[in-house]
C-alpha cells in the first residue's frame, strides 16, 4: 500500500507544496538568525530612564552590597586563575560590561550598558555561563527554548534588574 493512496493527486500536490513552503520559511528564519547584525543581536534590552553613569553607579552599589553577585575567580578552559572585571576594554569600546554571579545556580551572567542619550541607557542581558569555568556561554533569546528563556529572563529581572531600578529610584 502506498502512502497517501486514498488521497487524490491534487491533495498530494497541495501537501507537497505546503511542506516545501514550510521548509523554506524555517530555512529563511535560520539563515536570517545567522546573519543578524551587531555584536549582541539576541541580547534582551531594557531601557532605563537614567544617564549611563547613574546606571553604572547603581550596579556598582548593588554588587558591593551583595557579595553573592560578585563573580569569584574563574578558570578559562580549566586553567589559570582569572578575574572577570567590569568595565570597558578601552575608551573606544561601545559597551560597559558587567558580570554577575548567581551563587544558587553557579552561573555567571553577562550584561552591558550603553547610553542612548544623556538621560537614557540600554541595559542588556546577554548570556549565561554555567559554572566558573569560562567557555560555557549560552546566549539569551538564542540558545534556550522558549520556556527556559522566559524563566531565565524573569529570574534576571527579579534578582538583578529590579535591584538596579530600586537603587536608581532611591537616588
């Protein structure tokens, strides 16, 4: 017995056409995600209505007040002892980078800030590294399935973003 033997030839053609169209759409989506512009195209961006210097100061305050958010010494590919320092690599760098530690989950969270204008700043949640051995990064909005991604963003918002906003509002 042949597959689709009870289905008319017109219906078989429609099924084949629909399958080809769906496969094409999925392929276009995957190719587009590979050529997405920018250095951090999948980062979850939050707009804070404060100058970048205020946001940086707020982040530094919450990290100094909560030692569990400070990243301990790390290894890179299981060798050496390294510090993940917040800040810019050089003055021409676009992003002021921050690393947070989630002690309960043994995860490092990579974020950055960038000014939009004098009174607004983008704060981005970029990726998560499992453990203290650098090299296990997974990008938010790319490497996690929908439900896990949503859960991680909610945790980030509740444990880090809300603290930053609270500190900014107290100033």
